[in-house]
C-alpha cells in the first residue's frame, strides 16, 4: 500500500516547516512510541556509539546509556543539522542509528536507508503504519509493515525485531510500526 502523499517541498519551504525540533512529549501516542523505541534499543548488545539525526527534542537518544552520541535534526538546534542525506555523511560509522518517525518525511527514503546501511551496524526505525493521508503536511509517504520490511531488505538491512503500537482510542491519529535491524 506504499503511497506518495504529497510532492517534495523546496529547500526554503523545508526550512520553515522544520524551523524548530519536534517535541515528543506533546501527545500520548508519541510518549508511548518514545518509550517503546527506548526499550527496543535494549535488544542490541555492545552498543558503544549511537546516532539520531532526526532526534527532535532528543528524548530517545538522551535516555540511552551509550558513551558516544551524535544528535542532529533538520532544525538548526544541533551542531549536526540539515537534510538526512547530508547529515549521514557528517558522522562516522556507529553501532546504532535511530530513525524514529523519519523516513515518511523524506523525498527518497530508499536512498536514505541504503546510506544508513553504510553508516551503522544496527538500525531502529519507526514510522506510522497504514497512513493514508491524514493531512500532516510533513509526511511525504504512507505505507504498511509489508512495505517497510521490503524497503529494509532492499537497502541491505536484516529485520530482526518487529513491534507494532496499535491504539484503540480513535482520537489518536497513528498506529506505529517499530523495527530493529542488523
């Protein structure tokens, strides 16, 4: 069901859309996704370096006890900032790369997943599951878990852990899929 939801923004429009980092604590479903992502990170052993280049307010990466951390975002709050295609080139190889609620925002998510494969031993990825176009102006793509599994494998990742967050509350916009890959 992979579906392009809207065309790509210009560089100037992106600077406006992402002028400030996302705050994860604003919604109950985001808080639960953050907790689930942190728990998923515990599955990977001997992680000495980690990068989250779409870290928003840093809630996930800050909660992990890892000696070397690289934090970045599109918004200019961090030393590493800009488009994911550029910031991936600015970091060394890391043990774990987190892409939480990231790839649905990218014009070419397949390219970024391939680039990420060259930069990390492990990947944690989360994205909405089954988004069909809720009107979120930041999301370029919607897909289901079968699409993401295929994308990960095509990019050279081996999915080893899958979890879904499904909410019975109809007021919550998204259900989420979380992946751990080697």
